[in-house]
C-alpha cells in the first residue's frame, strides 16, 4: 500500500505544478486570516475535477474557483461576525458582574479612616479589582485631599453596571434580520453565478466533443436539393443542431472575453 501511495504522490504533484503553470493561483488576494495553502488546495481540486483544456475552459475554471472562494469567504465572515458578537456579550456580562461586586465593597471603604485601613481592604481584593480602583482613585498626598476611603466608596457607588444579556435578550442582540437578508441575497447571487459558469463550461466541453462531426459535415447541393414533400433529412437536422450549438459556444466565449477585460 505504501508503494502505491508513493507512486500516486508524484502524479498529484505534477497536476498541481500544471495548475501553477496555467496561472490559476495568481489572481486572488488573500484577506487577513486566509491561508494561501487552502486556496491552492481548492484550486488543485478544481483542476483535477474539470481537467480544463484550452484557454476558454481554463478561464471558466478560474472563474468558478474564484466564485467558490468568495462564497467560502462570505461564510467565514458570517461566522466571525457571530463569534465577535458572542464575545462582546460575554465581555459585557463579565464587566457587569465585576462592577456589581466592586459596588458591594463601597461600605467597607467608607468606614476606612486611614490610609493603612484602605491598603488592607485593597489587599483583600483580587488584582483586577484593586488595580482598577488604584487607577481610578489614586492616592493624593495633598493636605486638603479628602480621605481616600470615602473617596473610593463614592467612586464605587457611582458605578453603573451595564445590563446583562441572557437567554432571549442575547439571541436578539446577536441576530440582525436586515443583515441576514442582505447576506442571503449576496449568497444567492454567488450561487447563480456559479450555476451559470458551470453551464457554460459544460457547453464548451460538449461542443468540443461534437467538433469532429462538424468538421466532417459538408454542405453540398445534395443536402439542400431535397424534395419539399419528404421534409429535412436526419443528417440536415443533425448539422443544424451542431451549427446552432457552435453559435452558442462562440457567444459564450465572447462574453467570457468581455468579462475578463471588464471584471
């Protein structure tokens, strides 16, 4: 099994190198948090799945790759938005809890008559609380400064903890119906573009399969001098269908070229 795996690896590497030669990897700009290796891996999968031949197919596969990457980027954006909202709510609730706990210490500081008593109370508090109080109510050595204990008590009593968000309130804060509708519409547009690109790619591949029949087909006088009562021959119908499909491919190729010039 190991020998078979070792034999398969060079083939995969060769396919990826071919993809690099075709320039599939060079057009996408990486956003913060995105990994070029993930993009390259997705590009290799597309190259292996569609095996594009010629500039038209390669261009369509590149477009398909870009659309899929943007759709994944949109999904990541939505997840990051939700995670950020959850984190902000958690921090808000934690700050509310800490402020309420500090407010409970206000009476103790109010009764502290000396700096030594204030220091003893601060030593009883955890570091985040004591550091916060020391920063907001620093020690004042001026003779006319108010006693530090009552000053700290007044400051703690003035704190207003933010409302905590729990249960339904948390859900409402996280969910924005308008934003959801916008993101869904954007995702639908990407899906529609993906479907159109796949359709074009399939039409191009199908047209290439029938090109030999088109080259063999020759319009001769015998094909057009059919008696009116007998109707068109099967060969004439096949030629008409082939030429119609060829015209569609030419139209799609022109559209792709215009899209490449005006992204």
